[in-house]
């Protein structure tokens, strides 16, 4: 079997780095924050050995892919457009698409907006979230106090989180990769950042390395973010309200293709307020949901933490598409 191959392609007005392995039906693997194609290192080989062509890009703003400086060039339409353009660049009519963390909304919306190009979708950690018509934009509904704000609000002001995360990249990444579900001692909120100390300043001085993350792995991630910084990845968060506005025409639309959802029960995301109901009612928006897998003891970094279980679930789902 061939090793992982790397190439640069042109898609949707940017140059994108792609890692791929294997031959057969195509599967796009969309990573999240703060990662890269490398977060799928355990899946590329497994999918290739199972008879699939696994394709893992550095998403817009990450790794060797272009990172436009303008905030408004990271909307959901740009991100889905990148994936459609990637298929075009590789000469592929259709593919299955898999996403983790921020890559999951990209995968879900790719399946929603372009069912002619994406024949199956799997979301890891983040379920499909139907657009809420009432209540105003998403940031208006996020928790905040005088002394702390929800982390996605903390990411909104350009320059603030970049400075915090970029001060010591290795420590920042170890802090983020070490996060599991825990409630703030004051008030019970999940994912709050103290305003006086910031995200990394409030974390342990010497965060440990999670058991699923080798020294070579953290060295790779650190080098990527030391080279490029965090502005591009953080710009994804700065389009949350813009996405809510742009996606208004698709409120109430359902994802028509077969789907899979996988998460860990210690994942911070599944404990956000209201997420339990979104997960429980996922089949209302995704009527061809084939399976929901909740991995006991697993945190947020699903495909890196639980390699055998995630690989088995993905391969079974993808083989079901072929059948």
C-alpha cells in the first residue's frame, strides 16, 4: 500500500495542502481547532487499508494552506466551497465527508448544501445544530459574567486570543489538548475564560501531555502554529454570527444523506447548555442518521483518543454507503 502522499491544489481562490492515502471511494477528513491534517494520521492508513481513498486537507487558515487575513473570508460558505473545490481539483464527482470539532459543522453543511457532491456525512464531537430562528445571533446567547466569558466570546476580538495562545505555543496546545469536561467552580458554567487571566494564563503552569499525544505529535503541531500563528483558525470563530445570518434561507432544512455521529462522554462540547437535547433529537434534522456512538471516558479529541473505536465506526459506516 502506498504511503501518505502530499500535494498542493487550488480551490475556491486559495492554495490548499492535502494529505491522502489509498485508492477507492473518496472520503474527505475535515479537522478542527487547533489541529491540521495530522489529526487524521491514524485514520488515513486504516481507511486506505479498508479500500478507501482518504483525503485530509489542512483547512483554510491552517498548516500549509493559505490563511487570508480578512475575517469575512472564513464564513461557512467559504469553508464548504473549499471542500467542493477540492473535489473538483481532484477530479472527483462525489465523496463522503467526515469532520471533527469545527470540521464537523463544515461536513454537516457540505452535506446540507451540496447533496449532489457529498453522499454521506459523519460528525465527530459536534452534532448538526439546526439554525435557531429566534433569540438573536449565537454570540448573544453565550454565557458571560463580569469576570468571565464563554471561550467563543473570548475569541471574538482580533489580537486578544492570538497574543494569549501565541505567547507559548507548546504550552497553549498542551493546555487545549488536555481539556476535558469540567464545570467552572463558580456558577457551574462550561468553557468559561477568566477575563483577568485569559485562557492560558488561567491554566496550569506546566500542563501534562495527554497519553494519546506522543512527543513527536506535539512537536509537529507546535511547529505548525509557531510558523503560522492562530489568526486564521480564530477567524472561524469570528464568523459565528455571520454564518447565522447567511444560513437563514436554510433554516429548517434537513440533511438528506446517510449520517453518523460519534462523541466522547467527557467531551466539553456535549456538556454545553442544551446540547443534550440537540443530540437526543438529532434524527429530526438528520433523518437518515444510522447510528450515534458515545464513547465512555473519551474527551474532545475523538479520533486521536480512541483510534480503534473511531476507525471501526467510520469503516462500518462507509461500507454501508457502498452497500
